[in-house]
């Protein structure tokens, strides 16, 4: 990833903000950071006001001093552009920079991420700053990557954005006739006769006091437009930097399973994916692993940067609990196991005041180097030195993939008539959890990606079917692939326009069945809301059930009422007027098969289903053993990254109890530099990790 910069190990460090500190404190930092084995720092993330104190004045002198200090200590630099928080003078002089929120209120200066992405002022001065920084540091050899902005997010509904949205729509549709047809504007007399009649969908227009849009086509396109607008801000700065330094690497830090931006579309413009991970005490290991895989999948499985994690505590949760001893190490190794080639913290030293002054840091407010956190981070930094270049560049060799698509997420959760109990990521995580707990390697892909290298592709809630996707799926299955769909599949095209012929639309032949109706189930509650009115009275849980592999499982949230058209029925519902209708089907096409699951169920069901699919596809776990062979290793994650010369196995104990794992290959445990023989039992302490390299 950074070979041309002489990097031969996992980079280790984090956000360093010495602009908040005096010279004496900076001197202390230059002693303490090397002591913790920090070898890369992220600089200049929020310094715009200092870099540009007025419209025509730029002052990089303090930043120069900081760059010299870390360079003299042999550290690499991830250089920020500081454009996530603009200076106060800019908002005062150019109010077009301020966003208008969902309720239609013009924001005032404050917080961060408050710039309208279509503001001419913001686009002008953010690009100028990025260009000046690139010109100033063009010969700074230890800058390995440029960090543009920070955690892009938010939506603006101002007049600038409305005008830009209309231009975006003109480019997409060409004519109002086509737009009216695609959006079905005949409904509720929404026909547009002039482009300037189209307004942003917010609480003043298409969300009158509710959480669901009244106009799905317009809203979905505005979500796409908003993501594209902010992406253009990134592209503008990136191009300014690359116009000066043509081989510069650029990134921006993404945020977990974040709904607001189509990260898959963004990934095409980013050199290296990076993201910020803040697991809490209650976060399930499979959720963290899924988020890592989601980011890794954005760039076709290439390694990513873990740009931020906390060495100890966060400051923005309702309850900010400490990382227990060993947790930071375990979280860091899990990131490495799923593709991270750089591990960075927020932050190096705690802020003296402000919104993040209680957020954890390598150096806390005491300024001591003998705290528990500093000692743990230093010990981990030493471990990374021992690992050397062994983990770098390794990729997963997954034979199973899960499809995740942002526009599908937006359309599913924003349209009326679909149960509010369905959350797109939650349903996908049910399948991922089953694979994770069976230690089966998996990639997270988009509907436009290549299916052919996988034996199993799982496409939960495949609600939106883009142009050409059906044909690619049919080709994949006919050549021997196994493809799984669930309820809410095949409903609309990429414009959220209902596919003709009933559900599952164009997927009907592939699935071998049609869905006539779908029963949306209540959950246990003492009241419910209808048109804003609270209706008291207990509503019994209406969950159904079905039997699969001789075991009765619950059916939650939804039950499709299906009629097979060639598919084999594997399970039926047991209750209600659709008792006997299919709950799970299997359809053959060419050399492959398509499965359909007509409901949502328990973790035990997904585990059973995944085992059967993997057996059918001949897929084993990370050790290339059957899933059943390691069922007793509950709480142990086994992940592998490989290249042509070696495989690096990560054995991670997510429990507090000591565990034993039989390792099936000859290898070397890298953190302790000891030989491991094939068949040897490896002992993992509570929250412990072993990293074993096997040469090919």
C-alpha cells in the first residue's frame, strides 16, 4: 500500500493536534510518542482557522514547526486538509456557506460539517486551501497519504442545493417527460412542467410530520444527489492535490455502516479506503467484523486504513465505558484480520477543552507514560514491530459473498407500506453473523461486482434490481453458482419504479415462484400508532413458524404468501390462513440453484441454513475444515489473509475465558516468534490473540 514510501510494517499512530498545546507540551510529546512506537501521525485535520486567519492571508508557520518535529523523529505523516470545519470569518462574510436543515432552518456558524456542499464559497476556498497545502508540502517525502476533510456527512436543503439538484436531474433524465414518467408524477397530481418547480424533499415538502417520504422517486434521487454533491467536494480537493503532486495518494475517513453516503460509489474516487471504528462494550464481534469487511469490499478486497479508534474511551455515547485490559489489542487485531494495513487512534493527546476533551488518548490529561493505556499501547506498538511486513498486503480468499447496496437501503426504509420493523443492515447482519460464527471467509460486494469468483452469493432484501443485474445473476446461477434471496426482493428498478408482473418482478423465473401477498407481523406492544393517534390495548405477537431440517423456527416481521412455479418447497409456514404455503424454496437453473427465504427468523435458523449451503457448495471455514469440525470453538474468531507466498491466520478470543484451538498447519506464531506444529493445540488467554504465519 505504501511500499514506495519505504513502509515495511503495519503503520501505527493517530490524530495529533498540537495546535492546542504550548511548546513545552509538544517537546514532551516528541519523547512520549516514539516511546509508544508511534510511526505515523495524522496532522492538520481541524486547523483551517489557523491556516487562513482571513480571506487573503495564509499562514503555515505553525504547521511547518509541527511537521519538522515529527519528521525529525522519523515519523510518517497522514496530512489533513482541514476542510471539515471552516473559519468563522467565512460564515460571517459569505452566509451561502451555511446549510439549511431538514426542518428548513438556516444554520448559524458552529459545530463542524456545517458547510453546504453546493456553496460556491465553500467549493472555492476548500479547493484553494488543498492546493496551497499541496504546493507547500510537495517535497515533504514522509507524507504517505493525504486525508481530505473528515467524516463527511449531513444533508443540505438550501436554494443552492435545489438549483444544483435540478441540474443533476437534467443530466440524469434529459427531459421532464422522462422524469415525470419514471417518478410516476401522475400520482397525487405531482406532474412537473418546469424544472424550477422541483424542490428539495424535507419536512416542508415531502415529509409532512412523518418519517416516510410521500414521494419515493424524488427522495431517492435527492439522496443520490446529496451523496454525489459531497463526493464532488472530495473530488475537487483531491484533484487540486494531484494537480500539484500527481502521484499523491488520497483518502477520507468513512464511518462504519453509514447510511448517508453511497460509499461504494465513493470508493471509485478514493485511492485507499479508510474508516473510523468505535466499538463499545456491548458491540458484538460479528458487527465489527462486518464493518471491516464492508470497507474492505469497497476497493475489491484491497487493504484499508483504520483511521480512527479509541485507545480507551469515547466521549459521545450516553454511557462511555472503558476498554477493558486487552480489548484495544483485540479490536486492533480484528481490524488487521479483516484487511487493515494501518492502525490509527483518535487521539495522541487528550484535548485540554472542548467537545472531545474527555475522549480517550494515548497520552491522557495527566501527561504520564506509566498509565495503563499508555503501557498497553506501547506494548502493542512493540508487537507490531515484531510482525514486520508479514501481514501487509494480504487479502481474503472468500468463496462466499453478501450483497450490500446503499440505494436499496435508502429505498427500502423510506417508502410507505413496508414495515418499519425491517432494517436493511440488520437483516444482512443475520446472514453475516452465521458465517462469522462458523469462521467462513466472506466478502461484502455490490450488485455491480463480479459474482463468478464465489460459490455462494447471498442477496438479502434485494428490493431494487438495477439494469442488467438480473441477466448477470441468471448467468451466475446457470454456471453453477448458489444464489440466495429473501423477502422484499425484486420489487422495484433503480428508480424505485415497481417492476411489472407482480413480485418478485424480473427475478420471478430465477426464483421459480411468485409472491401474491406479504403479511406484516406485529410485535408485542401495549399500544400502536395510526395516523398520529395512540391506540391503547395489547397486541399479541403475531409471529408465525416454519420447520426446517426437522426443527421448528420462528417467523418474524413478515411472511410472504408464495406460489411455486417450478421451485422445490423446502419448508412451509405452520400457522394462519397461509399455513402450508412455502417458507423456503430452492430452484434449479442450469448447473446452479437459487434459494428464497420468505421471512425473517432466529440466529439458530441462519446458522442451520448457512451450514447446509456451505456443505452443498463445498465451502469450509478459514482452516478449510467443515463447519461442524470447529463448533466447539465458540467465541473464537479465525480469519486469514494471504498472498502468493504465505497465509497469516488470526486466532482471536472474544471471550474472557481461556480457550484452546487445534491448529492444523505448520507455521510460526509471530508475536512470540515460536514454531507451531500441525495438529498442535494453541492456547488463547481471555481476549487473547495469536498471529500465525504459514508459508505456501
